[in-house]
C-alpha cells in the first residue's frame, strides 16, 4: 500500500503543479518517453486477492520481456476501485484525466467495468479488461480501444450443454443468483444445452448474494431432473456445494456448472465438491509446458500459487507487451496499435488463444472434474470457442 500512496500522492502533486502553471512543462518533457500504465483493480474488500493476482500477472509478463513496453520505460499508477460500481466513472477518470495514463487495466467486478467502459469510450484510452465478464463490453458497447483477455460470462457455460447431453443428462434444472452475471451465464447454458438436445425443466434463482438454498434444493429433489447446472462463485459457491450434498442430492443428481463454481473454493467445500463437473478456460493442473513453467515462476516470484486471475493478468501483460513491440512503442499510432492487438496469438498458461473481431478471447474451454481437491482436466469441452459479439459493430 505504501507504493500506491506514493504514486497517488505524486499524481496529486502533479495536478497541483498543473493548476498553478508551475513545473508542468519540465515534468511533461522529463516523462514524455514513458508509457503510463494504470491499474484500476480491487485492492480492498472481497475481491482484493483477485486484484493482487491480476497485477502480479501483468507485472510478471512484462518483466519477462525486459520490463519495458516497445522499448519504453513504464510509469505505474494504481487506484483501488473497491468493487464499487457507483465510483466506477470517478475512479477511471482519476487515472485518465489526472494521471494521464496511456493504458488502463481493469477490472474484476462487472458493475465497475461498466463505469470504465464509459470512460474508455469517451476518452479513447486503451482499456484492457483482465476479468470482468459483462457481455456489453465486447458486444453492444464494444469499442476499438477496448480489449478483454478473460472471458464473457456466457463463454464457460456455452461449452457446458453438449458434454451433459453426451452423458445422457437430457433433463436439467438451472439455478443461479438473479443478477447480471447469473443471467448471462444462463444464456450460454440455455443455448448450448438446447442446441445439443437437452430440455431445461425449470429455471431457479435467488437474489444476489443470498445463500439460503434449502427451499430451492427441496424443489430440485421433487423435480428429479437428470442433472443440475448452475452458476455460483466464491463463498456462496462453497456453501451451495455443501448444502447440495447435505440435502442428499450429491449422489442422486449430478451437479454441473460454470468453472467458477469450483474455482478457489475446493478447500472450503471439502469432500462435498468431489465429482462436480465444470467447464472453464483454465485449470491449475492443466498439463502443458507453458502452464507448468508459469506456475513455477509465479510461485517463486510471489511466494503464492497462481490462479485463473493471475493467468488472466499475465495474458494481459503479454498482449500489451507484444502489441507495443509490434509498433515499436509508438502508442500515439492508435490504429497500428489496435491492429497489432487484434492480430496477436497469446501463448498462455491456459493454451494458445487469439482475439475475436469484437476483442474477446477465442479460446479452448476445458471439461473438468473435481478429484481429490483438484479441478482435474478430463478433456476439451469446446475448441477455440468465441463469444457471439452480438451487437458489436467492430465485428460486422
């Protein structure tokens, strides 16, 4: 936090100097060759660990490539977005208007992302999304200067339907929190499951972040579907998994879900999670050379184990570094930069991926089963899966 305070204080000092007309020309000249990169991530609250993992990943990727962008030094800035949507525009403007960043990297929370999206579209600043899966960012509200390195909320579940039907699970109940991420995850499941020949017998929901699941679990038991598919994440996911088992459903009705159901919660969920099937664009144990090396290097650098958020941060750093190298650091050449970013192939710990026309990853989605406290990859649920990009004029 000391570094953050120093950077922010320095930024405030620059604003003060600008308001008096003192020192600004000299400061601008002295720093003119540096690329200004701003992190707008959660550094406090529920998602703080996610924000740290993303920043670690970005810095690691750029550090591996000499610590510069297109041969130019980097000046870093940080704002804690607090996962607070009402402050999204204000916080993004702190980086764009006050700190004059060339690149804004953020964020985790989809509600906050909508504030960043507004500022990015109005200002033209290069915006890289290392997590938030909200559809609009690369659909109706897409922009030439906005690129996502993670997923859309429907991408993991868009790979869920066919494997379920292939297993003979042709009647399913869907359950989630009733909010944007849950609704968007349902879109992917509905489209993939019905296309594969499955029937959704009931769609169940409860308000976010309510975790009183008992009444809905009783209803599931009475419906007796072939399987249950769901979207939950974090602490709520761990409780749902345990409550599902406690209700006697675990061994009777298979539980499937978006990979976030079991991501980072297996210790908390314990034995209740064994056997759960999920689809996700990454798994810790993904057995490819790039992932094995990444996990070793990350653990050595940060004294902790990387997760999907660290991978997404890493890929954000790789994308930015490769794009800046391609244009030899000439970030003022916006069209060349966007073209470079659009055409990169990212050699990622999750496997190689490319950028869709609407600026979202085209990536493999893995089929995973929880075995002995690990999300074990048992196959590829969908190869080179792309979000529809519906409503994005870039993709026309």
